[in-house]
C-alpha cells in the first residue's frame, strides 16, 4: 500500500476515535514521559490499535498516542517513539509525525536523552537544540518526494524555531534550571560510543550525542512545522575520563531531570 493511503487510513481511524483538534504535537523521549501527567487526557490510543503504526520495542517506552489538553491548548502526545536501532526504516520512524500533521498540528515538541560531549555540560543539565548533525547514515526523505507535504530539497538553515529557543532559555534562566543551547548529533546506536568516537563527535561541532530526534526533525521541517527539541544530558562523554555507563543509569538521570524539562515544555505550550 502506498504511504499516502496508509497515512490516510491511520488518520481517518484516529479522527473517528476523538473530536480533539490538536495544533500541538509532542514526542516524549526515554524516561521523559512525565509531561503526560500535565495532560487532561481525553483519549488514549495504544499504538497497536492504529492501522499501519509501528510498534515500540524498547521496554522503557510506552506505546500510546494521547489526546488531551494542557491548560486550554489541545495537544497530541506520543508516549514512546521509534528508533533506527530497533530495525525500523526511516519512513517507519517518521510515519507517526506525518499522521500528526494530517491531524492538524502546527508545532512539534520533542524530548530526548543524550550524552554530553561539551566539557562544560554536567550530567542532569538540559540542552535546548539550536542545530543538529545527521550521522544516522540515512534520511527519512529519501525516495519519491511527497509534494503534498513539502519540497524535494527542504531548507535546513534553522531547523529549530528561534523564538521558542529564546523563550525556553529565558524561562530556564528565570527558574534557575541549568539549560544550555547547542548542537545534537544523531548516531544510529544501539551501542554507546567509543572514546575515539566521542572525540570525533566533539571535533565536528556537536555538544551532545543521541540516537533519536533528527529523523523526526527532518520530517517536521519538510512539512513546515515549527519545531522545538530539548535533551537531558544523562552521561558525560569525556574521552579522557570515560567510565562505563549503564542504560539504567541513563534512565535514572533522565527521570530525575524530567520535572525541569516538563516545566519548560509546559511553559512553551501555554505561551503559544
Ligand atoms: N551516546 C549516545 N546516545 C546516548 C548517550 C550517549 O552517550 N547517552 C544517552 N543517549
């Protein structure tokens, strides 16, 4: 079945399930599902009920599409996302974003856990994404262009919305939340990086490294969505002092920093 037909079937199914008309989409990362508690939930739909939707395979991710309100803003949130390392194609990873666009979203918020490459960044700090580097060896826009969604050669001179970046940085400063602004590099994973790789990633201009977000942001930009993304620094990746990191520790740090991240996202959402 053609992508467009699959997307139509999925979005029509969802439109039958809810009268909600969200203008805001949210993708919640590893250990960062707390924003869901701020949503007055109108409808929750497990991913496996939605036609053609991929199914999340990572234990720390729930697979639930949540419709509801934060304050007076209607939102749709993805609790659980899809990663390239799980074996999905780039098209599968970004399929849900296309659906959210068909449901009417105009702004997209993304969170993720990432390793800190910038030596000034500490474990537990946040980083607002200002730019990214795609090292995932693939791209969700490869293949016939979907003119209904956007141009063949989308501009990437400012993939993250400047106004939202400024607002987030100002709010974090007011609230004494440690938040940097910087560059995210996306790798495939699933292994963490070697010391030589961390050194390389820092040299090419990245401040943090992670295994998600960039495919979604590329597709969001293709579709003209206003995009904001924020990382929790879950481990410090200094090649000279590197210690082994466990995924449990990454999730623990993400969970600890999550309330600050939620505060920022909520503030931005209410300001729209
Ligand atoms: N590397 C890649 N992805 C990550 C890391 C890391 O060090 N920490 C959290 N996600």
